């Protein structure tokens, strides 16, 4: 079956530091890959996504590239801010059509804390 | 943008009682809603998929009679944890999609603690 493995946290960084959160996956076929972010007291929000190999998803300074050869989708940001403190989830979807779209397989989440 | 509202955010109950969690789509029609469960330091695990007006589809290993899901309208799905026990204590989160759009929106989650 599908699975997602995320870098264990928590991750603590100083403001303006470089961020990498590793994510690798196991899936049959050609999954779509996502990064979700959960800020304190809020629901999960889609941060970025990539639907095929070599696609790069980007949003708010975050980037992740769909690497089929290494089955990875690592999240990166060149300069983090205090406001980036949140929990980050890597996820995959086996199918983007119909009602199966929402059936996501999640990683365990990585807590990021950014200090001034 | 679209918002999914989930209530309550936190509930504490006694063992043996039932707890209902609501998930509402506020400005779109949610043809499909999903319910997830998360244990501490673990992934969100899909429990069930519910389509408006039909029975929910449960994932393997999820007790249908334990976790009752109702999706009676296009804006509301409920999860009822029946005869709750301490091992049911967990974080429950819903998500909703309008079907035609490849957008999925999550509620803020419910922390259930069963004493």
C-alpha cells in the first residue's frame, strides 16, 4: 500500500535559516504529492503540490520537487520566518479524479519552530 | 476562500458515553467528506469517506458501529463515537471537497479525551 515517511521533528531554527524537511514515499502508479501546513488552532492548509515527476510545487517561498527516481518530495525554504512556525505534513494521493481525490496518505508531521 | 468548520475543538467525556463531532462546509457544497484520526506523533489515518445521501465507506480495521458517520446534507457531516473508551482518545479531523474542483479543505480538528 501507499506510505509516506517524513523527517522526524521537532525542527528548531533561527529566523532566516535554511529549511529542509525530508519526505519519501512508497506508492503504486503515479501519485500526486502534497505538503500541508497546520498553524496553531487551525485546520490543515494546502501549501503546495506536484502532480507528476519533475514538477516543482512552490508557494510562500517554499518549494518541493517531485523526484520519482528517489521517491522523494523534500520541502525547502531559503529563509524561514517566525510566522512559518507550524506543523508540516507531507501527503500523497493515488488518484486525482472523483471522490478518491481526498483519500490522502499522510506522513506523521514535522513540527517547525522558528525563533527570532 | 472556502472554509470547513469543525466542532467541538476539544471534548472530554466519561467512558461509555457517546460524542458527536460536526463538520460543516461554510461556503461550498461538500459532495464528499473524509474523516481522519491522528494519534500522537503519528500520521493522520483515513477512517472513512462519506458521500452526501449515501452510506459511508470505512477503511479496513475501522469499526462501523463504533464510529457512526452521517452525511445527510451537502454542508454537514457528523462523526459519532459511540460508547467511547479511553483508547478512542485521539485527534479527529475532517476534510471536504466539492467534487468537481481539485480542492480539499480541512477542519481544525477535534481533540477527544475519554476518561
